[in-house]
């Protein structure tokens, strides 16, 4: 079976389309990490005392922790003292309107296809809180959202303007001492998005943020916090591209979602950071902590992710199903090519009664990619009638890649019903033949088959995101999203 | 941070006394093996729950316990162990009491010519060539702390050698009896070698005379030649206070057919490591298991089916019935190497929970490096189907009876694969008896 392997190999050799660097004067902290740097970051952002204390507490905890090594990935050791922990585009003056945005910044986003310009907004209903490196450059749609009481702004702005809310919810789902990377993030996080949906409000548009790693040698430490009050609904989109770099860049974000009674949060990600070159040089290390808590009854949190980029992806978007009748969902497509490594999956922690969770994970390995699903389904003693269904399918393209499954299932309640299924397969010769016979060339046939394989996941992506998902996936597997 | 291992000194300090017992073999190759293993065991220590392989099974307390080497067994007569002898399996039997061969209880009468069935101790004394070629070649004494300990204290166990193309029809019953005294620690070591084209059936059986807090740490090595067949059943009926740690390591040559049926009914803490290396093409490998646990029993099964070569098939079903506050751990790994194209591997793990306080931790793993393979695994945890119970009750079958029928049907998937009919029937009767003592199947 060499034909489809060949076509995949060709695709794998494609240059990274979005690999450009923009020259924006950055206000960068010297490399290294100590309490002084933490204070520097906090001071730069004019943060209140409580947040500085929280950061320092996290930093001290971090110094006692050691880097975890259980994931099925290999990489050169990271020298945390060589990373610069703060970089912001220098503000020349206070921006009053979009016209004043640094033209180079604007051009960067234009190249990525983001419409910062409210007037000719193509995406129509998508509000973009654009994060260029660490500081939000501009936020749109604010006025419209404010009318409904929705707060959607950069994290730093939220700290200054909605300090009480941030203080109340920060670290509620992912405490500062959670794990090595989350703790590092808690100490040095630069910016991110804050989103608060008040009681009973259905957010009228898809909220979106765009992360972009820019200045070289700068770790990105975003912090995202989304709170959906009683009966609220929000759909949040996150998408990423990054310029080509030779040095590995560390990305350790934290995303916290909190859903109260009857609230719903839908979180979708398309990730296409620079995956490194043919030999795996360069590329982003994506070590992210994402967790949602269904704190209230009948609440629902849904994660959808399409992971095509990064040299190493290491993330487990999780849901703690605390409220009775709460629902957790995880839909994932992870594609590894070249020497990419992905160790990703989810955790569903069933605590409340009648809680339900669904996990559908599709892993595609090509080239020399290593793709692992690692998931935990835990049913605690009090979780009466918990229900879980998990499905993990892997597809291998070529004989130098690997697909691995590490599902952990822990059940401590007899009324629970937990099912896990996994399959591994390749693109069938007969399937290709069938397509060829009908005049579809092998490359398109592979794309079609892979697209069909992932369809369940793409269906979960919000409409507004589908276009982008197509663009980004096209880099790795042309036309796989039909 | 907690350490990943505890000191194994409490067990290893018995080594000097053990060495004295081995007098006469102290200059031999096997003693060299023991000494190397002893050094390795000291390095490996006793794993704690910080070690991923031992995450859910806490054996660390063993490091703190005081152990004695079993005293020479008191004399037993065949009638004393009659309940442990399956009808129809009397033709070939090796009996070990506290890890030592007991000739009076054994019977190696009528086996085909060329077949060696003896105690390992006797085979070592006669310097059996095949034994030397196979012993400690497959077990992971360099990696697994308890295999290292077993190898350090290697002394006796069952040894079977079936030469090329010989078919042994009658099943071989290997019975390890523990006298069950407090703090006793035995290290039985078995080796089953079935050469090319040969066939054999083995029942490896662990039982006890008393329910003290003793420890059995056993290792079984299996080697199948080209086209060889072995139907291997392990039945564990240790005493109520026992810790049973077992490793089975099988190396399978091309076209070999290996079936392992691992039935766990006794013991307080059980840990099985069952590894099969499919080291030739067209191997058929079945790794099945069934367990019932109640009280505070803890049953941990780790299996590894290692597809090293192409065109092999493996099948795995593990099923557990958990009652009271018992705890089950299942970790089944299928590993497919880069060259092992056309592999077909299936794995299934199912648990029935009968009580509110029983717990299950299951982790079915796939690690796959070849693209042209079919691998599936599934895991479920749940209760008996309420509709099925209702159906039976509506036809006049009492609730307890219905539960027992359905639970036995659940077990049957595993038991029906045992090829020898009399053995299968007898093991089914042991499972029935065990179910009769399971409260979750009586009252609710």
C-alpha cells in the first residue's frame, strides 16, 4: 500500500503556510524566572496586591514541584531559566479606535484571516479578543455584549475592571497548585480572556479569541476564565497559528470553565501551531491544562478540539460533573505528522447523580507521528446512575507512526454504566480502489476517507469555525474537511 | 513526594538461611542466577503505589512484614487433599506443599515416552539440558521486583518438558498447596516447555489448608516451539488471608497455539502479571480471565500481549464479578511492533458490580506501531441487566436464582474456552460453589 502513503508523505513535506514573523517592538522581560520576574509581570499589568500574592504563592509552590514525565512523549529538557516570561507589543499610545491599531499587527491578523474591522466583519457575529503574544490588542463587539451584561475582555482588563469577579472565580476549577505547568502558568500568566455570562443570558454570538505566538523565545502563558451563571449559555472558540521558529516554544495555558445551575458552555478549539520541520526541530510544546466544572444541576460543558499543530501536544480537557444531571462531552480529532507527538484525551469525573459523559476521540497518525489517547473516566461513590460512553478510534497512515490508547476507568458505584471501545485501522486498500474506480484520485480519496473518519467531530464544531477548521486541517491533509 | 519503592530487606534477609538449604548447588549456574537476582531484587525493592504498574495495588506493606521460610511440611495423605483433586484428572499430578515437592501426594505414572514431568528441584539436581536452556530465559527477573525475588529464592516447582511432536492427552495437574501459616513466604517456580509440534494441557492450581496471612510469590515460564499447543489453566483458590503474586511469561514460536485461562477465586490480595510474546508468525494466543471477589478482596490482573511478528491473532476476555468492598484492577496491554503487520488483536474487559462499595479500575491499553493491523478493545462496568432478571422472575425463577444463572452465564464466556471437558466441568463447579458464598447473589 504505497500510494496513499506517498500522497501523505507529499502533504507532510508541505511548508508551513502560516510561517511568517511580524516585526513589532516587544517589551520583553529578560530570560529567567524568579520572584522579581513575577513582580515585574504583575507591576507591568498594574495588578492589585491579592493577585500578586497569588502569583507569588504559585511561584513558590512551583519551585517545589518537578516536571511530570509520565506522558508518552519525548523532548529535550526545557530550561525554564532561558525563557522570557513577558513580552508585549509596545503601546505607543492609548488606542481609541481600530484605525489606530499598529498597521503591522493589523496586517498579521489580516494574513490569518481575522477581521478586526467591525465594519467589514466577514465573520459577522464573532467577537474577537485578539491576543498578540501576551497583551490584548483590540477587542470588538464589546458594546453589543455589554448591553446584555456579558463581560468579554482581556484578562488584564478584567483584573482591573472586574476584580471582584476574577478574585471570586480565579483558581476555582484549576487551583494554583494543580500541576507543574498550571502552577507555572499561575505564577507568570500574562494575559488571556475573561468571559462572564450573567444569569439567564444566552450569549448572542460565538465568542472567539485568537492566540498567536510571536516574539521568539517567549513562552505563552494565557489564562482563560469563563463563568456561566445560572441558566446562561455561551459558545467559545479558540484558534491558533504560529510563525515558524527553530527553537521550541513552550506554551502552558490554563483554561477554566465554570457552569452553574442549568448553564451550558461549549468550548471549541482549532490548534495549528508550528509542528516543527521534517526532523522535528522547532515546533511548539503545547502543555495545557483545561478543565471545566459543572458545578450546578443540569449544567453542561462540551469540549471540541481539532489538534493538527504543535511538536508536542499534551492536554486533557476535563469535566468535573459535580451537579446532579450534569453532562460532559469531549470530541477530539488529533492529527500527528512528521515527528509530531500528541498525548491527549480527557478526564470525566462523575460526582453528582445521573451525570452523563460522552467521549469521542479520533487519532490520525502519519509520517513519524506518535498519537496517544489518554483518558480517565472516574465514577465516585455517590454518583448514582452515572453513564459514560467512550469511543477512541485510531487511524494509521504509513508504517513509521504509532497510535496508542491509555484509557483509565475507575468505578466505585454499581449503578454506573461505563463503556469504552477502541479500534485501530488503516485506510483500506479496497476503499481507495473503490474511489479510484469512480475517478477520484488517491489523494482525494484519502482525504475523503479521513474526513469521513472525523465527521462526528467536525459536526460538533460551530458553523463559524468550520471555515477555519477546514483551512487549518488542509495543511496536513488537503481537502479532508469537505 | 513519596518514593516509588520500599526496601526489600525484610524478605531478602531470609536469603542467607535459604543459601544454606541450597548447599550442594552453591557453585552451580543456577546459584549464580539466584545471586544475580538477589542483587537485582535489592535494587528494585518493593514497589509502592507511586509506581504506575502498581498504582492501584498496594504491596508496599510487604516491606514492613516479618516473614519466615515455610518449615518442612507436615505429612499429608492423599485423602487430606481429596477435595482439591478434580475427578478425571488423576493421571498426572505434581503436588507441592509450601513450595516443596511432595512425592507421596504426586503421581507421574503414565506419560508418553520422552516426556519429562518432575519437580524442578530434581531436574536441577540431574542437570537436565532442556531445563538449563529454558529456565529464567523468559521471566523478567531484571525488571519485575517479584520475579527477581522469586528467582533469588528459586528452588522448586513443576517442570514439564514435552519433546517434539509428542501429544500428551491427559491434563497435568500441578497443585501448589500452602499450609497457610502466618508470615510464610513461598516462591514456587514452574517451567513448561512444549517443543515443536507437541501438545499438552496443564492445570496450575493454588490452594491452601488454612487462611493465615501468608504470601505466595510464583513465577511460571512457558515456551512453545513451532506449531506447539498448550492449554494452560491457572486456578487460584488461596486462603482468605493470602497475598498471591504471580507472573506467567510465555514465549511463543511461529504457528504456536497458546491459551491461558486465569481463574481467581481466593486470596486476599491477588496480582497476576500474564505476558505473552508472539515471537513467530501465525501464532494464535488466547489470554482469558475470570474472577469473583467479595469481602475486602483485591484482584489485580496485568496482561501484556506482545505482537512481535506479523500475521498473529490474539484474543483476550477478562471478566470480573465484584461484591462487598472488593476491588478489581485490570490493565491489559496490546503491543504491536512495527513489523507486526496484519496483526489481529481483540481485547474485552467486563465487570459486574454487585454491591455499593465494590470498586473497579480498568485500563485497557493499545500501543501500536504498525499500520496494517486490526486492533480493538472494549471495557464495560455495570450491573446485571434488569430486564433479563425480570424476564426470569416472570417465569417463576426466584431472584437469587436468576442472579446466579445470569452471573454464571457471564462467567461462561471465559470458562467455555477451557478445552479439556472434565477440567472445564470441575472448574465450573468451583465457580458455582464460590458464587454460593457471594452475598450479592443471595439476598438482593
